[in-house]
C-alpha cells in the first residue's frame, strides 16, 4: 500500500500535536517543583483511639523484650507501601508531584485517604479477596462468572459496604450468578456429574475464609493436632446440602447431604451443625440452612469472622499475617493482643473494612523503617522493624507498567490504554508465574523471573517503545541531567537518588544528546527496574 505525501503530512501533524499535548502534561512532573494540582484532602478522620491502643500494645511488647524499634520510614517509602498493598502498583510521578504540593506532615494520610476511595484499590482488593473466596480457576463453563463476581466485590468495597453484609450474601444469596453475583461463591464448586454445588468444597472455603480454621483437614478423619472432628466438618458441609442449581440459578430445597465413608459407602443424611458456639445458631425452621449459617458466621458474638479478616487485611498491608498461617488461627492459646484489639474494633464498627485498613495503615508499626543496622530476627518477630517481603507477581506487573508512564495508569486513562495495560499485565503475570491461592507463601525468586525482568520484551517495551514511554519523555523534556536522574528514581523507586547515585548517573548522561541520551536514560530505567529494591516491599 502506497502512502501519499498528504497522508504523511497528516500523520506528522498528528504526531506533533500529540507531542505538544503530552509535553504540556508531563513537563511540570519532571521539574523539581511540585505539581500545582493538589492531592485530595483527608476526608474522613483516622480512628485515633484504636490506633493509639495498638501502638501502646506494641510498645509494651518491645519494652518487655528490650527492643528499640526502627525509626519512622521516609514518607515516600510509606506511600509506596500503601500503593503496592492497596492498588498493586507504585505511585506515578504525577501522583508524587501532587503529594509534594501538600505540607509534609499531611502527605501520607492524604495519600491513604485518596487510595481508599480509588477504584484501583477496590479492584485490586477485590481480586485479592476473590482468590480466597473462589480461587483462581475458571470454574464450570457458563455457570461461573469470575469477572462478574470480582466486579461485584469491587463495587461493594468501593462503596464501603459492611463486610458482614458481603459475607451474608456470599453464603446465603440465591438466584442467577449473573443477576446475583455473590452466588458465584457457590457455582464455582459445581460438580459436573451432579450439576450441584459441592458441599465439601464450600465447607472448606467457608471455614478458611470466614472462620480462620482449616476444618477441611478433618474431612477424612479427626484432626491429629487440632480439636476438629470429622463430624464437625460434615456438619458444616451439610448447610450446603440443600443447594441446587437450575435455570433459575441457585436455590434451596430439602437437605440431602450424604457423605461417603472410606469404603465409598453412602452414609445417612447429615444434619447441619456448626463446629463451635452452637448456642448462636438460629433455630428458625423458616430460614434456609445457608441463611442460618450466614447469621451464625456474622453474629458479633462469634469473633471468628472479625479475627480472620483482621489477620488477612494485616497480611495484605504488611506482606505477612500477624498469626500464621493466615487462614488457620489457633483454636486454643492466645492470639497477638493487637489482633484481638483490631478484631474487637472491626466488629464494633459494624465490620467497616475501610476503617480497619485505615487503622492498620495509621499504626506506628506500619510506618517503621525496614532498614535498621541494629535490627535482628527478634526485631522482625516482634514487628519492631517493617518486614521486607518479595512483591507478588501482580504487584511486579503493576509496577513495571506504571514505570512506563509519567501519568497515572488507571480508570481515568483512555480506554485503549486500559485495554493494553490489562492484557499486558495478565501476560506478564502468566510469564512471571502466578502464585495462585497461596497468598503469602514465602519463596525465593526464580531464574525465569530474573530473565523475564532482564531480557523480556514486556519490560523492554515499557522502557523504550510505545507512543510516549517515560524514559523518552524524560530524555526530551528534562531541563538537565540532574533532574532527569531524579525523575527516573521517583518514577521507578519512589525516592530520590542518594548523592552517590546522583553523581554516578549524571556522569553517565553527561554530554549525551538525541538518540544517544534517550538510550542512556532507557538503560537507567532498566538498571533501576532490575535492582533488588524494585522487586521488594520495604
């Protein structure tokens, strides 16, 4: 196909116009001064009382063990932690510049409040919770809508719907999985032979997600180390024995849950029963078994839901839970006093998930530095230093794609940009290696992961190619080498370079122009993305 001079002129004019627009948008970000656009101000008060009590609890523990806590982390490090934990990505240069326009003492709280009301946060948290609730599999064809489920969950989180109301819908809702997305909690377990939800799988999910116990370990026999009995697991599974799936969706009929023994012999029908606190189980015969179970789970006198939710949210923010494993809290013995305090507050507040996140993120322990030359294993065990954890694959993907742009990638981006980022991130996670449902598994990085970061086309495309990559914008628009290096560090690592780093890279850029300077800045981006610091939360 031949391209006429007129066509070439039109394309050149379009490119020039786009460059002017982009340059006008990004030039203020590259300057050392802050963006004139203010960040969202703090809209809701921090729950000071619970934060002070949690802080006092940790201080008593540190004093009793003779430990001095680490100093407070730099503000940009805390901002980066919040972004990774709540949005699965790092802040953009655009967002950093907006924060710099605020007084220093307000920046972290303003950023926390902003992302608590951000669709990116709701989407990311919904995906993290969905892994616990419905796993990562595609589920049965036609009768499971994972995307619909995650969107419903994201909407609920963004609206700050009480968490107990969400849980009640997950356990007891009825209808089509398209019109009633919560029913996907059941339809994901549909057995292809019986065309019914699987009671055993639902009992295991319910116990781990809402009770914080691995009751499924007692599915075949009594648990050898915990007090859980096989009869308790079967009693919990029986609540789902009346659930059926037809053209009207999920509905309930008479319970006919009949498990089989080790020899495959079908046992008599098992009646629904709860593994503990039976006095809280409603006795109304008018309610369906699932509705009775939901009432029991969310009853504020039953502390299990509050405890496991606090432990999971803590793990999302810190990268590791207060009590391990995250879904198997001890049936006997004391829990960490901070977990108990937060669980009581979470329940008393009406299961306010946003308040819980705000409280944990506002504690002294969350804002401690991760770098302390005097810190040892005892400091990490007592939370006297912020724990350094490896980023999850989706966090690495989010960070890699955000480094390719100076402006924020999110719901306000052009639809085509959102499409490219969505597909690109999924492709990156697939190549990098998804951890699946094992949310907080501690494992070392792999050689394929390092090769993907060092030599992968996805990373190189974010640095060098595309219409307006961040490195090219810096090469063209940064007033001098010093500001180019500083901006690159902010884009990739959310911090400014040390004097030594600044001197080294300014020297590497000295005297470069045109394509040579662009390639050198792209190499700087590649170096920072492949640093250990980039792939860890700290």
